[in-house]
C-alpha cells in the first residue's frame, strides 16, 4: 500500500471558475471532476509487513491514473499500478518480484449524495498468464459544511482469477481547515475467505492552486493477523477547458 517519497514538480494549469466547478475534486477521488475536465493522478507508496523479528516483507508500488468528465455526473478513468514485493531476512533481500495491473472504470451519480463506481482490471500472474479482476462500489458523499466532507464506500471485489468476491469498505472524513489545507482521516479494508484486512491512516493535503494538490499519508493496519505500516505521497493535477473562465 503506502510510503514517503520526495517529488519536485513544476506544473501549470488553468484556474477554474468556482461557480462552475467543484472546488474540491481531488482528495480520495471525491466528487466528480466536471464535464470535459481531465484529471491526472500519480502516487508512490511503500508498505512494510512484519512477519517476525528477523523477517519482513516490503512492497513498493506506484500508480498513475487519468480521469475524464464525460458529463457533470459521469467520470471514466484509466489507470496502472506497478508493485514490487521484497522479502528481507536479517536485513538481506532474499526474493523480489513485480506485478503490473491495468484498470478501466467509470463512476456515475445515481442520486444527490450517492454514486456507483465499477472497475475492470487485467494483470499477469507468476505463471505469466493474463488474469482479470473486477470491483463494484457504492459511494456515499456528504458535504456536511463548507469545511467538512464525509465519505462511505461499500463494495465487492473479485481478485485476479478468484471465483469469489471480497467485501470492501471505507469510511473517511476530510477537514478543510483552513483552505488550502486538508486533513484526512480514513478507516478501510476488505473481508474475504482467506483474510480480513483493516487499515487506518491520517493524511494531509495541500492545494497549490484550484487545480493542483498533493497529499501525504501515514498509517497502519493488520493483514493476515500481521501488523503492517505504510506511508504514501500522491499528486493530483486537472486540466480545465477555457470556457470555465468565461
């Protein structure tokens, strides 16, 4: 899942009209980006799973995502995720392997505060066979006040080649106090036949402009009855049509 990295990026963008676009479209992928708006995302992560005093697994990963607003209430997205797992024994690396996953999906509003998200992904397993994965998620998003947003997700996920589904869940709140600073608190995980994974994290987001944001997270969890710790750094950048400034 997640870890700290340093990134220096110089980006230019078009400032959006606040009356026509959501002022907050980045944190956790909340809300919709807006019709004909293009949003780019990139993240670097690392997670450490402690097996024993002398053995631990470390997973490095990165993701990239392109999200496009087909309508004001319909987004489509395309993403990739590359992860590399390393096993260390007494500070010596014994095994390392990588996995790349490509995903396409959409998010559609179905009522004022509820939307539906679906994704289909493909990757190659350790035998170099192409396998598929899918998930469908119901999302509840509530702007309680101008500075507070609450999101709850509940969905099903079919892993690569798995015939049964895992239950996914997330509950998170975002405080914007004061703008341009966000504080994000999330609890999430998934439950399946083989494991029950739970995670909690604390994040800080900063808006460089209405169209550029960066987030840093740190958290902990439990997977397969083993403790895990992680941190991450994510960057969001959106391109807005010139007509929004008229």
